[in-house]
C-alpha cells in the first residue's frame, strides 16, 4: 500500500497525547464488520508500532484513526511468532 501521509494527535493508554503518522492499513472482512491493523510511527519518539481492532468497516479514515487510538498494540514478538508459524 505504501506510506500514507496521515498525522493526528491521539490519546493513548493514559500516557498523554501522541502525534502518530500512519504508514499502512490492513483490513480483513468478517461477518460482523472488519478487523483493522494499522502501522505507524510516533512522531516524537520515532517508535514504530502496529495496532489491531475490530471496526465497523464503513469509513477507512475513521476506522484507521479508531484503530490507532483505541486498538490493542501488537507486540513485535507476536508478529515474529506469526511469521515463524507460517514458514
């Protein structure tokens, strides 16, 4: 999909506001909506993260923001484990 130039300020886990830049959005359809995985970078710390969340699947930009603001962080270890499982 390539890098997407979207930036916004999002509250995150009680640690104040962070300015996030979204890199990519991945969507998986389900019978009750969609699952979104969004990758991005904190513009202040430069830490790259991935978040996952069930969303309505009706508005891509709204859903991406919702995933970044309210989604569960996906630990690097989990991503590594999934890739290892699929080899």
